[in-house]
């Protein structure tokens, strides 16, 4: 046990001290406690609490929540661009700027904000649970929402910026589109005619993983690359590959194998008062 404690302290000595003062960032234990509590709630406690209760009506909250995340995601993208990606980065093998310059500290701040936004997004699944939309609490959804905050906590704690932050910036771009769609879908039937592009959200997500994997792969072909955290390169590449496979399976199950399901779904008995499994209240969300 003493050896593990010493190993932990030696590891944390290598962390970036500039981000330690931000909420959640001093040690990984609060972060891991939140994520473990999230998984326990959405897979066990929440469904048991709601078993004998009626689904909550959160339509107004969902509109505000989704459009709040649209605005937050736009701001995060802007900050990533202004902190480096449009103000000095080469878009290839960019190292982390460990200085105290205003530009470097701006990148630290937006890296933390991105991590914090991932914890806000855990609310997605809580909404599913309290609205008794158990079909939306899929393995892909829970795994994605659990892994990204965990992995990005370590990325921001040790290397806030550099080529590793490209992944976060692209993810935030995708979330602008995604939460805009879900904001419209929560706004009611009047907006249903504008939601024909749901299928393209998954296509954008798949494209995200391809772009991120190609970008990070530059590290392997540039002998002069001086990015300080090769382990993050490996993890981002593995992450992109795994989620490309998972989202490809989601695409196949939803839009290829299930391409004739809508006609049958319209005739099927409806659950929990949902309009239809095709409508916004019954969507399968994977982000």
C-alpha cells in the first residue's frame, strides 16, 4: 500500500501545476467518485427509484439544457481556436506550451472548461432515467459518457494543450450540431419538420473519429515531433478506433439493419406516453 501511495504522489508531481487550482482538478478521486456515482445511478439506483413513479416531464428544461450546451460548446471551440489553433499552432505536431504566458494560460483554462463540460453532459443520461427512457441508456451511451470525462481529466491535468487538444476542439464542434438537434427535438412537434437530418449526426460523429485519428497519427511519422506526452497519442488513437467501431455498429443497427423499422414502429404499442419511437421523446442518443 505504501508503494502505491508513493507511486501516486510521484505521478502527480509530473502533473501540470497551472490547472490544479481549477475545480475537480486537484486530485483524480473526486472525478472518479462522480463517475462511479453516475454509473451506479443510471444502471441501478435511478431505475429502481423510478420503477413505481411516473416519468418526469422535463421538456422545458431539456430545451434550455440543450441550447445551453450549444452555447457552451461554441464558446469552447472559440477559445481553443484563439488559445492556439488559429494563433500559432501548426496543426501538426504541436507541443504543450508550459509557460505562464497569457496564451498558454488561456489554453489551460479552456482545457479545464472542456473537461468540466463533460461532467455537465452526464445530465443527458440522468434525464433519460427520470423520464424512464431505458432504451436510450445503451452501452455505447454510458461507456462514452464515462470514458471521455475520465480520459480527458488526465489529459488536461498533465498536458493541457498541444496536439492532444485537437481532439477536444473537434468534439466540441460536433456537440454544437448535436445539441442543437436535440434542442430542436425537445422544443415540440412544430419543429419536427426540421429534424430530417438526424442520421447525419452519426455520420458527423464517425467523421470526427477519422479526423482525430488521422491528426494524432502524425506523431508516428514525424521523427522530429516534440510533443511531450506520447501516451496521450496512443490513447487518443485507440479511443478513436474503438468509438469508430462502436458508432459504426450503431449506424448499422439503426439505419441499415433497422431501415424498415419505422413502419412497424408506428403500429406498435407506445410506451411511457411517447409519441413514437421515431420522435424526439424516443430518440436513441449516442454522442
